[in-house]
């Protein structure tokens, strides 16, 4: 069984680990990711924007990325997101263990079940993130000198532009705590594949309108990111067994057929 770390802005490697490039050909396209050496040989690192951050949020091939993890027998994954803070209690440099999200993206493919040969299914997203991974990550955080807010609602926008002040005011009224551009699809597709998935948001700025100008925080962030990645590795390697329903969240109406059935062969729930 393998585990994975998914990351984006300003996280392009994992300190202390030797990572080797690995290409996976999925039914949805090729994915460039990295595999770690011993003693962490079961760890996969996936830079969601590509190794050189060449893919903007609205063009990321989320299905290929998540399917590549499943094809490598990844059973659990932790993701890091660089976000803007909406909630005044989450200041820049703050960390949040996400427990819900609101998806405001458009035009993105957010399911493997597109009908016809791909099948039809409905996926339970309550809760959206694996409760087992979330709890064990929060329990271990103090040992890594990390103060992680235990709950937070992630607003997912299309990008690549930042949000307007009016949008941020609306998102705040809807209960949003942080805003980013990549989180909703990864959480949804992981659940469809039966992957245990949880995420931590790292605030790098106040969202639009909270302050007069946008200021990206960089000082002190490298140490925070390094500690968070160490916490991720610890949590992923210590988390077993799982006491949750993440692997049984798909309610299948019409199973996939032919090549599509083979593509989703790891998803066993059929109700």
C-alpha cells in the first residue's frame, strides 16, 4: 500500500527526501510525479501544477492526477493548499485542517462517472475529508510545533485571477474561512476512488478586500512548510487501520463498462 502527498504553490520538493521522477500513463492523460527512496519508498509526491508549476488551476488535469495515484495503489493522501484568509481569526501563516468546502468553479470535470460507458454514480461527501486522517494529523501536530486550526471551510474558485472584494464578502457570509483554486476537485475525485484524503490550508495572504492591498507572506514560511511536510509523512505512515467510510462512499446507479470499468476497477462500492 502506498501513500501520497499532494502540493502546489511553493512546495516542489520534500526536505530530506530523495525523490525520483516517475511518469504514469492514465486513461485521462500522462502524469509526472515522484517516488521517494527508502525508508519512505511507499511515498508518492504529486505536484499538482506540474514539476515546474506550468499548469494553472483551471487547466489542471485533476482526473489524471488522482487516477495516477490510484494506479500506484495509493490508499491515503494528504494535500497542502496555499490560500487566502477570509476569516479574521486565520491570519497569514496560519494553518487550517479543512473539514468542508464550497465549490464555485465552472467548466471543470469533477467526476469519473460521466455516464454511458463511464457509468453513473453519486458520491457521499459527508464528511468531505477522511475523519481518520484528520484526527490523527491533528493529534500529531503539537509534536511538530504546529498549531493547526481544527476546522475550516475552503472556498474553491476558478482562477487564475484572484477574487474581488465583493466575492470575498459573499463567501464570508456563506461561511467560508479560506479561499483557493484547486481543492474541490481533488477531494471529490479522491472520494470517488476510495482514497482516504485530508488537507491542510496554509494562509499566505489576506483575501481581497480584507486589507487595502494584496501582500503575499514569505518570511518564515519555509520552516512552516517543512514542518508540515514532516507531519504529513508521519501521519500517513502511522495511520492504519481506517475507521471511516471513505472506501464505500460511491452509490452506483449504472456501473462503468469496457475500458472505463477497467479504469475504475479499484472502486468496489456498487449499490
